[in-house]
């Protein structure tokens, strides 16, 4: 059974910033943007026959008065001459037998179907009698447009009289019609003006992966805004979660995707007004990927230019005083090459979800990796520092291949570095209870430091299963 959509009325803005009423219909996999359009009310069979017939109508006027009708169209427009308006209470209106949208076929027996607008007007003006005989047939396509101002009147543009055959003729009503369908899989929703740190005024926009755009959707109040922002983002994230599950079934466990979501990356060192750019973030296997366009095919993963090992990076959630501008809910990813990537999401919940997925990805990657070795020097000896999930820290001599010292993770009490190449590790000797300082130099210092953090985090999650949940 198909799920009933949720609906809400909102508005867009035209070029003059005037509101355009719309209705949002939220389905499990799509958002429909509907606008009000004029549609013709269904007629019964008798009225349909009446509209399709040629009618002979005699219009009588007061001496010296006009017939009280206006016409549009003509052969020069490739249209028949059409009754566009009837002056209330004048001859044509009083006849009760003419409709706005009627095409004039003959005037007093003269065929005018191939005449121009001016020729028909002249023919009507040249009538000297107090009545004129018009042969007319209703022209439905034009009637819909000519009658828009008459949707509330019986007979759609005529004065209904008891003795006329016009009972229930064309009438227009406004109905919600779908103007845009946005697929929600891979869609993004943003509360901010594109490329900036400026929050929209009681509005958000929705952009589909196919390029469909809602434009800023305005709500009457912030409560409605927040409610519908949450509804749509919940749907989009739910679809991504389903996609992750389906994709993971086709992969080995080591290659599983942990998270996919939209974020905004802050551009550095630019004077351009667009300081934030949309990025599709994915945490998969041991890596974080930053895409411009979501990966639709397996080959897309290998083409991503921004890809980093999570255990060789550091994720940091920014406090209010650390935010680069007015965007909230930001974090940074610091890489071993000392590059800093600043990301922003729309809510605190999204930020915490990203953080939790980061640690889950990092810890699983480290547990699969088990150990990692960094080339370094210790006391002028060419050495290798081994970080092992079970053994802790070990240093081996490159020349003799012998282990020079070993410490468990729990023995590390503090550390410091010179931000260039030197790392100082302070360990507690279990026997003497004395602090032992080990100083090593490593050309890839930052990556080494981040790996140590990642191994410590993975070790802690092994000892305390609630560690990830607490994050």
C-alpha cells in the first residue's frame, strides 16, 4: 500500500519578491512542489453537446446604444474572432445566450471566419438596426484564459437567466498541479544562502542530484521551517542509509561504507563571495572521501581527488569561538600534510553523526591494520617506531633489526612535539615507577602523531565498548 504523502503550504518569491503560494508533498523518495493553476471544471454530457454546436443568437440593443461586447483574435493571429468581454447589463450580456470565449462565425449571415479583428469590429459598427444576428460556437482553448476573472460566476462569463439554455457552462477553478519533482536520494537541503554563511529568512532550498531545484521555500514561522527541514533531511538521510546497506551487501566487510552525507567545505585564501562549496562526504573502508558529485558507480570511488586515511588525520569539532564565520556546526579535518579542511553541516545532530562515524571508521581501520611502522631516528640511530594495537610502542634498530625498547599504551603518560620533526614520549616504567623519556625524530611527524591518537582511540574502544556510543 502506497504511503500517503505529507503536505504543507508554503511560498516561493517572484522577481519582485512577492510570495507565490506553493504546496509541498513529501513522499518516501521524492518531494513534489505544486503550484495553483486554473483548470476547467468537468461538464456533463448535455453541456458538452451544447458547447460544440453552432448557436444562432439575436442580440437586441436600445436605440443609439452599442451591443456591449469586446472581441479579440482574428485571422492575422491565426485565431477566430472571440468574444473576450461583455459589458454588464448591456445588450450582449442581457441576451443570456453568449459566453466569453465564443467564436463569432457569421454576422447577419456574413461569414467572418477568415476575417481580421478590425474587419469584424467594422462589420459590427456598421450595423444600423437595433439587433444583430450572430452565429457562434464556443472556442474552449481560448475560453480557459479569457474566463480567469470569471471563475466564480455561473455560466463563466454570461448572466444566467431563468429562460436561457445556459445551465452550467465552462467554469475555471484553481487546483494544485505538480510543477517540480525532486528525487530525494542524494538530494541536499540547506538553510544557508548558497556559498555564504548567511542563514535564509524562514526558508530553505532543496536540490536534487539531477539538478532540480526548489528555490528558497518560505514558511510562515520558524516552527514550520524547522519541522519541515527535519522531515526532508530525515527522508534524504534514510534513503542514503538504505543505499549504504544495499551497497555494503555487495562488498567485503573491510570495504563497507559507514556514512554518506552532504556538507559544505570552506574555501581558503579566496576573495570570492562564494566561501562555502557543497561537498558530498563519504566514510568508506579506511578513508574519507570528499566528492563534488555523489558516487553513482563503483568506478567513481577511484576517481575521487580528495581522499585521506582517517587514522592519519584528526577530526575536531569547533567551539563557537573557533568558528570561521557565522556558519554553525563546523568541524575541521587536519591531515598529515598539515592541510586543514573545514566542513559545515546544518544541525548539531548531523555533526555528531559525522563525528561518531569518523571514530567508528578509524577504529575499524586500525583494528584491521593492527600495526604501522614509521621510519625515524633515535639517539642518532636509524630506527623504526612500531605502533601495534596489542603490543603498544616498540622501537627497533634498523641495522641490527633488534627491538631497543617496548612500552604498552597504558604506560604513555604525556607527549610533546616541536611542530617540525621531534617527538617526545614520556613513559612510566612499571618496575621502577620512574618516568622514561624517549625522543625520536620523524620527517612525517604530523601523520605519526595522528596515527598515535587513532591507535589509542581504537585501543580504548576495545577496552571500553561504550566508547563509540559516548562519542
